[in-house]
DNA sequence: GCAAAAGTGTTCTATGTACACCCATGT
DNA sequence: ACATGGGTGTACATAGAACACTTTTGC
C-alpha cells in the first residue's frame, strides 16, 4: 500500500488497483430568493443513514461526465427544470474519510443562483423536496443537515455573499426584466442588510455594463412606476459594492 | 448503469461496484518569491505520458487521509521539508474525464505560500525538481505543463493574487521577521506592479493586527536601517489593499 | 558630503454616506 | 389629496494617489 500510494501521475509506476474504491459525487447548493429571504433547495432523505434528515441534492459523477455536467444533470433530474443559462460554480471539494459512513465518498460541491418566479414549487410532484430559508438553517435552533451538508451550505452561502460584492451575480437571482429595486432587494436578502435606495441606484447605474435600460416601466400597484432593466454584459464590478453589516431588524425572524 | 448512476447519498439504493475505478489525487501549487519574482515548484516527469515535461508535484489520496493531509504529506515527501504552519488552501477540483490519458483521475488542487529563505534548492537531492518563474510559464513562449497543470497553475496564481487584496496572506511569503519594504516587494512580485512605498507603509500600519513592531532595525547594507515587524493576528484586511494594474517595466523580463 | 533606502507630511481627488427633496402613480 | 415607492441633488466624510521633504545609515 505504501508503495502504491507513492505512485501517481508524476511517478514511475501506477497501480490504481491497489486503492480501495472511491466514489466521486456532486452536491448542489441551489439558492433563490423567496419572499425576500435567501432560500436553498433541500431533499428529505428516505433511507439510512440520516433517514428523514434534510440534505442537499446531489449524486454520483458518471464515467463520461465532467463534474460540472453531473451537477447540471442532477439539477434537471431533481427539479424537472431544463433552464439554460444556469451557471454552476464550484465551491470546494469535501473529502473527509468519515463524511459518509457507508464508504469513501469525495464530493465536489457546486452553487447556483436562480430567480424566484418561474420555479415549480419543489415538494409538489416530488414530495420530499422543499425550499428552506437560510436563516432558519444556519442558526443553532435549525435542523442539522445530513452528512457534512451544513458545512457545504455555509461555504456556498458565504461564496455567494462574497461574489455579490465584486461581480454582477445579483442579476442571476432576478427575472430577465427587473427594476433597480428588485436588484437592491437581492442584495438585502443575501446580506441581511438594508441598503440606501438612492446610493444603490447610482452605484449600479455608474458601473458600465452592469444593467441596460429597456425604456419601459413597471405598471405595478402603488407608487411611481419603476424603470425596467436587463442584465448587462459586465461580470466584474469595479469598484466593488460595499457590503454593509447585517442589520438587527433583518438578522433573524 | 443508468440505474446505478441515479443512486447516491440521497437515494434509496447504492451500488458503488457499478462504477469504474476513479482515482483521487492532489496537485500542489507551491509558490515562493525568489529574487523578486513569483516562482512555483515543478517536477520534471520521468515517465509517459508527458515524459520530460514539467508538472506540479502531487500524488494520490490515501484511504485514511483527508485530501488536505495528502497535500501536506506529498509536500513533505517531495521537498524533504517538515515546516509547521504551512497552510494549504484548496483551489478547485479538476475532473475532466480526459485529463489523464491512463484512467479517470479527479484531482484536488491546493496552493501554498512559502518564504524564500530557508528552502533547500529543489533539484539538489531530487534532480528533477526546480523553481520556475511564473512569468516564464504563463506566457505563450513558455513550456506547456503536463496534463491540465497550466490551468491549475493559472487558477492558483490568480487565487493568491486575489487573496493578497483582502487578507494578510503576504506575510506567508516573508520570513518571521521582516520590514515593510519586504512586505511591499511581495505585493510587487505577485502583482507585477510598483507600489508607492509611503502609501503602502501607511496602509499596512493603519490596518490593525496586520503587522506588529519589534522595536528593532535591520543592519543591512546601504540606506537607512528599517524597522522590523512580525505578522500580526489579523487575517482579513479591511478595507482591502488596492491592486494596481501590472506595470510595463515589470510585466515580463 | 553624497547616495540610497526608510519614513513623514500634505494636498488633491475619487467614492461612499446621509439625508433632503421632487416625481409619478393608485386609491 | 395623500400615501407610496421611484428617482435626483447635495453636502460631508473617508481614504487612496501623488509627490515633496526629512531621517539615518554606508561609503
């Protein structure tokens, strides 16, 4: 074993048969904003281990797939949605030998951001899927997730919070046509904070390529109609959006 | 296969035997600064595939190890150094089915930053290891690396460049006792830029916990002796260091 | 004294913050 | 009319950029 373990792509000999089976999986942190709250798609497990616990959706990487393709396929299979343009970004890989009690499973975690609107409520057809509000999960009184999925979820949420600062990622959380206030509410939900509407608007409009005006307005209910925009081609925000500290009133509910 | 591939941690049945063998490896991007140039540790391959090409050090994850432990062990084995306090940070996982022509290998890449001084020159005992200047590798005329290691190296370097902005990572590139100018030369080497010494000094000293004064001075050659510092306990820089665009004079040599 | 590198002072400007105020719609 | 949310104006504070200037050593 010692001999075999020292071999590898950079070594002279190579004997994969000397290693026990390792399974490679993907786990998905699928985020959206529902009713102003950052939420994640979870699956209720029907089998041991962690029977009846909630877990991130995921599955094994097939022999002919890149892990990113596995993530997209698993998403289609578990949600029934075939949305083009969803981008899965790799968070990290989790490989503790004990993370799955059955066998060695190395899991590559991905995060994706979806707009709220056109989603079939998970839990209608597949009765074991649901959206969970992040703040209800990542606090002491929340239900622990299966395996190391609480860690994965934490890392995925922190990644999204960070990327909002210096990328135009917020547009992924919003429908194709949106208002500046829609975009601001994305930031407020993900960061659990309140942003000054006037300054936020100037910041977004002064960043070239962040959003593109459509010369149309909403015909919503009360208040002055808002201008509509679509996402621009910019991906990086320069300078970055400043992240305010979470405000007490939005901290937990 | 379809049946087996749909099983997994979140599914009812589980048949890992239905999957072909997958090997899990780690690859290491070990960076340091030598003669003012950001450099990486490479190994010259002695076997096919990619015989005589240069590659990142690495090896397979053993059954009882976390991938991070594998990274530390491979580093010890390939350098002969047992430095405590070296931190390996996960970059990403590379899992293209074709990335290794021999079999399916999923590789988890790590990056580490070392100070220059106390390192035995790789290539003395193991005649196939050497430090390469990053700028000589990541340009069109450089030698291509084995496998997808050019991509991994790119991602690792970009990670380090980004983390210099908002963390105190630069202290990892520098010996235990250092001057503000030493620290500035780290930024200049990693970013290929020139920083204003006066403004850099104020920036570092005004960030609480970035560095701690030792009330000693260097007795170097020419010029006024500099105050010595050690790394502080801070890890995040708030506000971040601003990254200047690469200057033409330092761009390539 | 002079060169060289370290360290301080100061001005200018860009950018974020706070808040007052006006605009356009539904009821 | 007035409540409500959208949008603009403006004064202030913070912090980075640029550069002049002083300090402390070796030669």
